[in-house]
């Protein structure tokens, strides 16, 4: 009986077993429960910050889309005015040289080539310079005006003069020029009608200045919004 009593009253710590009370929880379990129930502050900050970053990116894309749309419209209008200038030059020189052949061919080339040359020249001289940031407002306006004058008036005028002059020589619609005075003869033949090209010259110059200033203002406002949001 004494042996049984000693076995029944033996200290449980002798076997390395510790009784746990009903209201007690080990410290490691408490720590795990706290970490699991309450997310870390950095994770919550990331979750709340993600919609803000997405909104900023969407606004930037929207501003860039508007800027490109306005720039494309302005460039297309600039090229279209050059096409009308080419049509007017072709009409004037066909009338001066009394040419009635190849109307479709000459009008097609004098509508398409000034349009394409104006768009390409404007992109290389103005648009790319604005995106690089190495151009002022005055320089942008001057470049745009020069593109309008050269590609929108001088180029189609020279092209119409050349094409219709060849047709005039080919079909003998006007007296042939004397030797050594070919250019002077053609200029004197149509110098009165060529004065009509002063109208598109002034228009292209003014529209070029306006388009360059507007394009610069759009790029400047878009850049300012981007810097402010950042």
C-alpha cells in the first residue's frame, strides 16, 4: 500500500510533464495568434496604397492620350492646308500654261506630296524636339511656321510649276522659251497669277505659329501635371 501511495503521489515533473491550466495558453501560441489576427502595418499600407498608384497611372495615360490626340489633329490639319495650297498652285499653273492633259495625275501628286512632306517635317523638326525638351516656345513657333511656308507653299508651288511646265512643253500649249532664258520666260508668263499664292503663304505662316504655340502649351501642361502628381 505504501508503494502504491508513493506511485500515486509521485511528482509529475519527474517525467518532464507539466500540467496546463484551463485558462492558461503558452506564450508561443499567444504570439502566433496575435500575428495571425492582426496584419502587419506595412501590408496594410501597401493594400491602401495600391489603388492610389493605379489612379495616378490611369491619369497619366489619360493625359498622354489627350495630348497625342490633340497633336495628331493639329498635324493633320496642318497637312490638309498644305494639300489645299498644292491644289491651288496646280490650278494656277495649269491655267497659265493652258494645260488640259494629266489633270488627275497632277492633282493627285500635288495633294498627296505636300500633305506627307508637311507631316514628316513637322514631326522631325517640332514634335521630336518638344518630346526631347530642347526647344523653347519661340523656337517651336518659328519652326512650325517655316514648315508651313516651305512644305505648304514653296514646295507645292515649285512642284506645280515643274509638272505643268513639262506638260506645256510636251503638248505645245504655249510658245516655247528662247534658249538661255527658259526660267525667265516661264516666270514672266505666269508672274501675275502666281501672286495668288500669297494668300496660302500668309495663312500657312500664321497657322504654323498658332499650331506651334498650342502644341508647346499642351506639352508644357502635361509635363507640369506629371511632375505635380509625382
